[in-house]
C-alpha cells in the first residue's frame, strides 16, 4: 500500500488570459492539470536561489527589466529600488527601447541573500514585461575555466521561467 498525501486547496486570483496559457501549457507538456504546473513552478521558484555553490560567496548580479513607460509607473519604482538598495547597486542604466518601452539594467554586488531580496522586489513590481537576471561569483575568479554563469529569465505574465547554467569552459592547451 502506497503513501497517501493530502494536499491543501489554494485559491489564486489571476487574469483569465494567464490561466488559459497555463492550461494550454499543461496540455502541451503532458501535465495532469494546472495544479501540477503550479506545484512545479512553486518548487522551482523556491529552489531558484538555493544553489549551495552560491552561498557565502561574493556575487555580481545583472538584472534587466523591460516595461512600457506610457502606461505604467515602473520607472518610478525602479528609481525607488535603486535608492533603497544603494549598498548593492554598483551601476544602473536606463534606455529607451522601441516606441514606448524602457529597459532598466542594474549591476549588483553582494551576497546571495541581498541579490535575492532585490530580485524579489523587482519581481513584485507590477506591469513589468520581462525580467532577466544573471549571477556570477566574483570572490574567486581563478582561471576562466572555473567560471560559471547562472542565468534566469522570467516573463512575469507567463509563470514559466527558464534556468540556464552554462557549463564550465575548458582550457585550451597551446
């Protein structure tokens, strides 16, 4: 006889369009239903910054946010976050992209915890179109062959993110 797991039922509010996309994703990828998609997405989100290789290390983070400046106040929120986290924001760049979009780029220096907190606040900002970020340990660069980038792309309206780890670059003998 197998183990029986009882699961809590949770009510979540979201736009109908997003729910339709999640249902279609579940169908396209062989999930038993939207609950399975939400469980997997939740586990992935919680585990995202639990990589033991990044703990207790000095890190550099690059965060890119794209938003529509004509219909939102995201730019104001980005400025507020930049000042609130000035201890880890090493640099900040703002650019116009296309007809009515802006891109905000942040270069961060800090611990996994401080960078995670900053990225969490960016994610919580409503009306962003895309959020991309990468994390690189900088406390021990060593040879280029030992460096690994951790890059995550998030599309806030899709609930689906991709984690890409570029494998170590091998050294070439001369």
